C-alpha cells in the first residue's frame, strides 16, 4: 500500500512543488493549508502535472481540533512535511507575536498528535537563517557551524522549532525527524503550471526581478554595493525549487524506510555562492530581457554572504542540486510570462 504523507502549507511555493515530487515517487498526499498566502486552485495545477489529485483540507495548523479531525479522516498518514508558517522577515519584526503563534503553535500541535495517530516521522522546513552571518572559517556552511542569535522573529521561530523537535525526541517520543535547512529556493516548475506567487510586493529577489522585467515593477533595487564581496553585493546560495522538493522526498524515504538516528540535520543548497549582481546579469543572459535596476542603500537585517556546504546531503541523503542557474532563471521567467498571458500578473 502506498504510504500517505501530510503536507502542511502544501498549496504554497515549496509545498506544491514537493507534493508533485512526492506523487511522482509513489506517495499519496494529503495537503492542509489555511490559504493565508496561497490559493486553492494550486491543487488543480498539481493534478494537471501529475494526473493525480491530492486530498486537500482548508485547515489552520494552529487549530488543534481541526487538525485532529484531519488525522481522523485520513488514518493512514505515515509522515508529515511541515511547511506551514509565516515567512516574511520584515513582517516578523513588525508583528512578532503573529509569527510566534503561527510558527510555533502549529508545530506543537502536530507533534502532540503524531503519537496519537502513529505517525512515524516529520520533515521540518528549516532555514539557513539559523546560522546568521557565519564567521569566515565556517564558509561554506556545514551542519556543524554554530547557531547564531536570530536576526528576526522569523529566524528565531526556526531556531525555537528545531529545539522543540530536538527536545521532543530526547524525551523519548517514538518519532523520527529530519531538519532540512535550506538556502534560497527560486524558479518554478518546468511546465509553468505552478510557481512562486507572492501576495503584493515581492519580498524575495527573483519574483521582484521577473515582475520588473515584465513591467509590473518600475525598477529593481539592489540593496548595497559596498559589502565585502567581489562585486560589493550580497552573496546567497540559490537552489532550484524542484531540486529542493526532491530533497524532501529523499528525506521522507529515509525517515520512514531506514533505521537511522531519530534526529538528523541536512543543509540543502548548491554549494555555490552567487551575488545579487550576478543574478541580474545571469537573468539578462538567460532570457535576453534587459532589467531596469539601480543600487540602493543597504537593507537592515541582510546578511552579507552565506552559502551551503551540501556534502552531507550529497553523501548521506543521496541528493544533489542538479539544475543550472540559467535553467532555473528561465523557469522563473516562463512562469511570469504565463501569469501575464492568463491576466493574473
């Protein structure tokens, strides 16, 4: 019998792409999402790509009774991939209590319900924000790099949730967990049927790039050109969202079907640092579209440079980021063009 996976936040950017890859790998998927930052028609897109319609329940993970009802309705859930969270750094500074409630209560509810329904494992969507600005000797960042004080309430919720999972497993609860610390997911599904769909002004670089290229935004601002980097702009590790989704499938298989440690941590990145200016140049080169952009002052809270050492994920999970930056940026542009054709953006 196919194993059933609960994907929280499954109509979101990473959740929807992961659902596709789970279905392609033979898992059955139940999506729950409160649709606060996504749309229900994403489920139609997933079905169009895979030929399989995932079950969908509009539920808020902070509502424990509603969550309990989902487990009652789908009693065969073996594992959980937990994406559901508020995720805008700037907003978290303005509304810290919203972030602590949404991001922490949702996880606690899931962990409390797992043993009741014999759910074996959970994959937690964590972030490289837990490393803060790594010291030079810790670049590229391995899983052994020190956890730094969080730069924002959002980042702090990721650290706290990792600690909650660690403490829960150390208490003897019969579950397993993998913490996936990912870097900067970008791009869209090659079909352009699903992709990144930010509400309002994008907080992430690539949607702002594509929206500027198509004329929605007047110009792109590159924040800071005086950092200690080769071209003065910030450096990040940009990973293709489909490659990232496949890492979740590998992690889920490891949690459910192998006898490993109860708690494991993996960095999910390409291992290559790319500057903001290099992203602008690469986008223009990949698409042939010229961008209107200008330098702007540094933005508060931005980390200067961080990129992954993905060796552990490569060797232990058997996963590797395979898609080129050029193809990834082409996929993002293809998605933006499709949104325009459909009159959405």
